């Protein structure tokens, strides 16, 4: 004879599916969300003045995080409003990276162009600690006569180092979708409930 489900399990099942529907309704609109754009430059080739804390092993490296993927076919667009956080480093003399959220750390001119898939193709990204003691710029095209990466430890007065005509590369890392994470958790919860019922 077929056993009828216990009332308690029927109630738990309804609550579980109701919770799943509620969470998916809340999370789904933001499923296409946070994206990290990481820049890796080439090593510096010009240094001034001597002695200089920069070396031939140093280069510009960093990332910025946006609330949503950059749109395709941007043309010298100011994306400041999309930036949630950033961190950039030029590895000079054990100086700390310039990080958003710290006192006086801020972005300068994040001007971006993208291709039809939203990949960064041209850029001007400048970062400073706001104290005149650390300044980093990377650019490719966008009205500049040459591509360059630049690191400076004294408000553009030096010591500084740079490379020219050798732009680095950008990579894109989408954050795990909140929808995917929540869905996975709820599937696990459902399976666990089914196991309890089968042994109940």
C-alpha cells in the first residue's frame, strides 16, 4: 500500500519551493553582475633619475571591478560610475599598491573603448594615492601619441619608470553568478530533504 506523505513533510516541501521561488525572483535580475578587469603590463625600460627604486623586473599590474560587464563598442567612455573597487601596483621599492577605499586613493580618467564583445581595446587608466607620492598610468591609443605604462613616486617629478609602444593585456573574470550559487544551494537542500523523507 502506498504511504501518504506525512503532513509535516508536505508543509516543509511547500516552504522549500516557496523559498526557492522568492530567492530566484530577487536574485535573477542581478545574475549578470560583477566583473573583474585585470591588466598585466610589460616591464619598464626607461628609468629616471638615478638611483631609481624601479627595476627592469617592475611593471604595472592591477584590476578594477565593475557592477556589470562593460558594454560592447564603447568609444572613449568614462566608466567611473561602474567601478566598485580597484587595486593597482607598479612594484616600486616595496611601495604598497594603490587600493580603493583607503584614504586619498582614487581613480583618474578611466576612459575605455571596447570591441563588439565588450573586451577592452583602448584605454587610459590613471591611479593616484592622492598624496603626491605614488602615481600610476597605463594607456593604449585614446589620443596619446604612444602606448605607455608609467610609474611615479613623486607627483610626476620622479623618480619614475615607464615603457613605450608596448601595451599590456586585459583579461576578464566574471564573478560567480549569484543565481547559480543560490540555485546550487537550493538543489542541495532539496536533495537533502528527499533523502530524509526516503529514510523517514
